[in-house]
């Protein structure tokens, strides 16, 4: 017998393409979160004058369990579930595709346009480059969404469980091991091994040895640095250390090591840029969420024990630590390599190599191998920690939960698949996405960046690949080259989705004093200036270490006078701006440009691009905090930079309410559960709105 169709309410509205049904079996209660509204089915349950099924003493948890377990989906519910969530899924997929396209397309269009207009050259293998860029977009989409369905929920469970683990030494060991494993899964780390064709063993023997002959030792040094950073981040939450203190403890010794290595041997000078660039490589879409979840989990566990409100800065600082400690470990690795391996042996082994690649080193086999090498050990380690050490059940993943986490709204309480198919699908999506991403980097971004870097010197000097070079006067060509680097830094920064999230966090943390537009402006300006300065270093064949000392000395001096919240956001902004697309592109352009002009500081561009946002955000934070500049601004600029006194007051009031709610003592249990539930409903919905 067929089910009769359901009559729709003529007054029903459609929000985000989801129809609102008026039905007796499962009414819809709309949940609002900002500008987003999502329907939530409210299913009636048989209840008597007490709790659930006549049990007057049944607690709210039992009622919640009854709500989930005894819910029988009706035809009308499935109609809403299929139609509503299909449209939600389409909107969600479209939004994610737009985000990934926004990362790749502006930078790619800029590079192609600059090469066509200013360099007056066509792009070689244009169809293959476009195909590679498409693989980057699709691979990045599958990779990020797979992480949301698999690795990130597992990491969050580990963080919460380790925060409550009684043995601190076990927590330290597992935190270090987690940091080591997640670093190998970073897409940008594998790109380092794919961009070594322009490195000459005769000019830079130890740089060649680190990237070509001993890449696994280099990656191990980087991973060990992230592991130490994760452990220090956990200790910081336990002992409540300020990031200012950790910066003063770690950054000056790192700069001293840099100067010492620069004076030890001229052969180690080219490795300094690689060491500082490795700090930017590690802060990607895999490492940051997992180690951040671990740190916040420990902070939440400490907050439960001490009954103190969690600090709003609990999520900050871990990105900074994950950027500093890999620099230290790679510097140590370069010195050990210099002491153990002779330069003549490196050149001899490089000369004996005929340059022919084996079948397993050709594209796309090698890129697929790098993806499997990165993901499978991480998944195995996470499963061992959860099932063997912590003995936790695997997290239940549902598509409704993913939509809720993305849009910040509540979703229907439906049971997930007992086989947890979305979790396994997420792991496969992560693996497939990283394979496509690596292949796309080789065919698309690396090829396009290499062409731009090789042809860029034709603006101001003669190169063999461009017969009519120099295309402009020496001064005009230099200005165009530096302008190219400046605009590239701005576009690459504004295209990062993580910058939008950081901007919202900063606006809330600073109580509206430091607006989102102000953060976007200062960070993009800092990256642009750092990129331009990084291009000056190989252009005039300068040493990198004086610029590192000068830039970080200014950052440390500004750290002394800045507020703690601005210190956290400034030092973390350097890691946010170095995404999985920006890092390989900047590295490829820097290496190709340095090879053409005869320099060896190809990693200087990425190294200096990490200093700029720190200095600019710290300077802006000091200016905002100590100068009453907001009163002198016109109303238009206040709106432009999201500076509103009403927003500041509203944020202050919300924080006071949150602190007051946390300070309230626990109320004694109510004897009449039904009456308490009715009173709670009355308070939550005083006007009886559905």
C-alpha cells in the first residue's frame, strides 16, 4: 500500500532550498546560527506524567537515549532527509570547490598573465599545465574533506583522551610521536623532494645532499622538530606558560645557531635557507589541526580538574612552536652532515648519477608512492593509539555531523552506519586526494612556477632562453621583478582560507579592537614585503643570515612591548599564510630564479615571507593598543576595518555572561523531572515559538 503524499503548508518557507513541512509525525524546529537556518526534526515520544515511559526518576540522559534509539523515521522524515540534505550537500560541495578554486586560480591566472604581458612569452605545455592545476584543485578538495571525515575526528578523540590520561610521561611520548607522524603526511613536505632539479651539487653540495641523497634523514629531522614542538605545546598547557616566554627561550638561540653555522663553513651557507623554510613547510592542513586538537584537549582536561575557565589563548601558540623547532633540528642535521660526509664524496656520487630516473621514479608513480608513504603510517599510528593504548571506540562519523560542524548548526539525531563507512571513505579520500595533489603539483604548479622563475631575469638582464632579453631597462626590469614578487605575496596570502578563520578569531580575541580587514591588510602586506625582500637576496647575491637576524630581532623587540593576544596572533600568522599551494609555488620560483642568476639562496623567498607578517601584525597591534587612533578615523574607515564600539560592547557583555555562567555553583537535582523539563523549555522558549 502506497503512502499518501503529504500536504505542504501553504505558508511554508524555503530556506537555503530546504522546504519547511508542517506534519503531525515529525514537525520541524528551525535552529538559527547567525544568518544560517537549518531544520531539525522534533519527534514526539510517548511519555506519562514523569520521565520517559512513566519513569519519574529517569534522568535527562535516559530521555536523550530514548530519543535516539526509539526514533522510527517516517516517510515525511525521509522525504525531508533526502531532499533537504541532498541540497545541503550540493551547497556544501559547491562552497568547498569555490574555496579550493580561490586558492589556485588567482595565483595561476596572475602567473600566466604576467608571462604573456610582461615577459611576452607563451606558457609551455599549456594544456598539460591546466590539467595539472585541475588535479591540484580536485586533489586538495578530496584531501581536506577526507581529513575532516577521518584523521581530524581521530585526532580530536586522542587529544581529549590524552588530556585525561593519568600518566604525564605517556602523554609526552605520544604527543611527540603524533607530531612526528603527522609531519610526514604534510603535502608541502613531499613537494620539497619534487623540486630539486635546479640544485647543483658542485655549487651547493650539502644542500644537494640533504634534498637528493639523504631526503629521509631531512624529513626525519623536520618531523622530530614538530614532535618536540607538540610536546612543548602540551607542557605549555599544563604549566600555563605564555608564548612570549617560549619565544624568548627558543628564537634567540636559533638565531645564534644560524650565525655560528654561517661562520663555520661557506658550504653550509645555502642550507640556512632550507632550514628556515622547513619551519614554514610544517604548518599545513594536516599538522596544525591535529596538534591543535591535542593542545586544546589537554587544556580542556585541566579546566575540568581546576574548574577554571579555559583561556581564550589555549588554541594559539602551537603553530609558532611547530615553526621554530624544525628549524633547530634541521640546523643540527646540517652540521652533523657536514662533520660526517665529505664534500668530495657528495660531488662524486652526484657525478656518477647519470640523471636517468628508474621506472618507479617517473611521474605519476613516484608521486603516488610519496602519498602512500605519508598517509598509511599516520593512519596506522592513530589506530594503534586509539584501539591499543587508549582503548577507545572509533568515532561515529555522519554526513549530518559534517554539515553541522561546517555551518555551525544543529542537525537531526540519526544513527550512523554501524560499519562507520564514512570514516573509511575519509581515509580513502585522503589518500586519493594526496595522490592527485602530488601529480598536479608536478604537472601544473611546479611547471608554471619554474617557467616564471626561469624567465623572470629576462626583464633586466640577458638570458639564453629569451633571445630579445633584456626586455626592459635595468632599473625598469628590476622594479617589475620586485613588483611581481610583491603582488604574488598579496595574492597568495589573500587566497588562503585559514586567514579568514584567523581574522574572525582575532576580532573576537581583541574585543573588536583589531578588525578582520586590519589583520588581512597587515598579513598580506607583510608577506608581500617579505617575498620582495627574499627575491632581492638572490638577485644581488647577498647572504641570507643578516636578513634573518635583522628581521627576527625586530620581531623580538616588538614582542617585548606587545600584548599577549597580539603576540599569539602575530607569530601564528606566519604559519597560517604558508599553505599547501603557496609553499611549493614560492619554492619553485625561488629555486629557478636563483639558478638563472647564478645564486644559491633559492629558499630565501619563503624564509623571508614568514618574517614579514610577524613584524607587521606586531607593529599594528602595538599601534592599536597604545594609540587612540580609532577616534580620529572617519566613520567610513571604521566600517571598513570592522571597528564598531557596539561590537566591542557586545563582545564584552558576552564574555561577562560566559564568566558568570561558569562561576555559578551546580544546582541540586530536581525531584520532578517532568516539571523541570517543562520549566527549562519555558526559559529556553518564553514565547512558545516552534
